[in-house]
């Protein structure tokens, strides 16, 4: 009987088959972050074309995050029940179709609708990509291959701002979406060569009611944050809390829950590693969004110039993620991840002092150190989560980890939009609101740095993975 976290049947896979799984998962993992990072650069262009305000623009990336977060755990559960490959391949198809439709959107509401479809495909991909890699590679190589997969995410993040800026200036913002369609087609063709053992829990029922309660809870939370300080905002946040209580009560009683909460209760490493991920992404996900607006409005940079500055962070992340993952195969992941979280806290605090006179070289240098912090945190933390559970929980563990990331991203964007609502209001950002925008950026980064500092202790408290 294999130990928890060990991938059985590894000898069934030839080196060629292992590479095929890694390439397919890596290419699929590239898709979403590329679009997410490049579209941040194009938000001002979209706003000018459609006359959209800052809060409405914020809903373009937030809608994708919300849809993905609601569906990640259900798709992870379905992958455990009916097979990872089916969900993985279907996700690539849905996501590629969604970004194609985004390229032909004629209004912001239509663009947001297409982002809903993209969120469905993204959830299917993220619920299975890491689970596929974990299932076929032995534990001794897991940190390295997970680091490569994380690196692909960061390559997408680093290519997005630069290529997005080039495409937006040369061909318009629609070309950003259309440019990713060939990559989606290639990933889809490659996914047919993926070989993975079938799931072993097909006799269990799928928890539809738990999924509905979970979706209501998350939607109320994020939409509520966007409407604060209005009364309806606080009402929605209250509804989210009630939904949380109902979800926990139902999941603890249901025979086959969509999210096995006992994993959090009984697995100390799994619980605190996910908490660390939630805090980290809550504190860092809105960095590109905030800096994109700051660089283009307060500093007066073009989309291309702003993208060139922002690319510094994900480039460093992509370069160091495989190294950090491999390091976590030898050194306790909690140590490496905590150092990364600490670096991120320092950098976010430094951004709270930005002014219109801050040199671009200083911003770039901070972004590079922040990228190193992200790399040191993400790969080891992923390794800790996936290595702390048995094979039969790989799908739900992957989905849970992705959900922590997306909930964190939603909280980060939701908090940013709430700050905009308080300091700027629902107006188009013009020169007369640049001062209020800068105040919003300072406030957001101050709060985010405090969150990241707290996250260091959650990361350190998870205990040892290896004994």
C-alpha cells in the first residue's frame, strides 16, 4: 500500500508518456494566466472604447475568477469520480472557445458573459492539471515537475503584459484573445496522448446541493465586496456568512460531500498549506491590476511601456519556480515557502509609498524581488499540499488548492474594487481623479502587505512534511 502522497503505478509509464503528461498539463496551465495578465494591460483601452468605469472594468477579470472558484472543487470531485482526462480535455475545448468569443465581443456585458464561459473551462483545467502530474510522477520528482508546471503559469504571466501591450497597440485589444486560440488547439491535440489511471470512486454520488450552497456563498461574498459601503453590500456579505454555515453543516453530514472538510480537520499540513495559499493570493493577486492603472494613469505610460515594466515580476517567477520546486524536494517546503511569503510582504509594503515621481527602475526592482518571493512560495506550497494527501484525493486536493488561489484572487480584486468605490466612485478615471486613484493604490498595498505578514505565520505553522 503506497504511503499518502505517493503516486502508485509510476512504473507503468514510460519516459515518453511522462513527458507527454507534463507537456499537456504545462501547456494548458499557460493559457489562463496569459490572458489574465495581458487583459489587465488592455483594460484602459476597453474602458475608453465602451465608456466603462473602473468598477465595471474590474468585473472583467473578477467574473472569470468568480466562475472558476465556484466550479473548481465540483470539477475536482468529478475528476476523482469519473476520470481526470475527461475533465481536462473538455476544459481545454471550453476555454479555447470562450477566448475566441471574447475577441468578438461588442460590449462590456458581452465580454463579461464570455468570461463566465472561460471561467468554466479554466476550472476544468485547473482542477485536473496538477492532479495529472502528481498522479503519474513519483514523490521524489514531484517538486521538480510541479515547479515546471508553476513556471508555465508564470511564463504566461510574463508573456501576457509584454505581448498584450504589443498586440493592443498594433492590432487592438481583441487580438489579445485571438492570439491564444492556436495554443489552445495545440494543447487540445496533445491532451489526446495523455494516459492516466482511472478513478476509483465511481459508485459515490455527486453532491449537487452542496455545490449550489457553495456557489451561493462565494457569489454573495464577492458581489457583496464590490457593493460595500452600500447597504446591499453588507446584506450580501451577511448572506455569504449564512451560506458558509449552511455549507459546513451539510458537508459534514452528507455521505459523499463535494468538499471533504475532514481533510482540513484531520490533516494539519493540508489545512495550513491551503490557508497560506489563500492569504498569499489575497494579498498579491491585484498587484498587476493596481500597477497597470497606476503606470498608465498616474505615470502616463502607454500599454506597451506599462507591460514592459510589469513583465519583470513573472519573468523572475518563471525562472526560479523550477529551482524552488526542486529545493522543496530536499528542504522542508514550509521553510522555503515562508521565506517567499516574507519577501512578498516587504515588497508590497514598499509599493504603498509609490508616487508619480517614483523612478521606473525602482518599481521594476521591487517587482523582481516580488517575483522571487512568489516563486519561493508557490512551488513548495503546491508540493506540500499534493504530497499531504492520498491518491484518491488528488482531484479534490488540486481543486481545493486552485480554489484557495481563486478565492484569494477574488478577495484581492474585490477589496481593490471596494477601495475604488470608496475613494473614486463609479466614474471613468480621468485626470481629475488621478489623486484619488493614487490614494486607492496606497491603501490597497498597505492592507495587502499586512495580510502577507500574517501569512508567514500560517506558512510556518503547518509543521514538517517529512519525518
